[in-house]
């Protein structure tokens, strides 16, 4: 399959890979407070490994899918963008369903009295 401009395709492919990598990093950064809370400060000192084994992969995949959805929206590829938004919704639903971020940091409430 011949392409008209292989340099442009290589550039777009590289930009897509960098976008996916940035999305994965964003997912890790957003997961970090939850992971720390679940692994170190679990209920009664017990670690919640579900946060690591389920939460981290879901956040990484969600970050990649969200970043690529934006990438495809910018490029005008609406079908792929909508598919990736649906994938983010499924990953979100799965994460809520299995309570993957059960160690989420909660704001401290103090008794005003």
C-alpha cells in the first residue's frame, strides 16, 4: 500500500504515540493519591491490593483512551473519538463496579464542637 506522504503519516503516528504516552502518565498521576491511600493507609492498617491490581491498569487505560479521544477529535476523526469516549465510559463503569479505587483519600471532617 503506497502512501502519498509517508513523512506526514510518520509524524501523525509519532504524535499519536506521544499522546497515548502522555495519557498513560496522566492516568498514573491521577491514580497515585488513591494508590497511596489504598496501599499504605488501608482499613485498620490492612493494604487494599485491589487498588494496585485493578485500579492502576484501569486508570492507565482510561488515560490513554481519553488522550487518544482528544487526539482524534483534533484530527476530525469523529467515529474513533466517539468509540474511545465509549471505552472511557466502560472503564469508568468497570472501576466503579469493582470499587477499584476503594482507598481513595477522603477529606477529613472535624467536629466543630
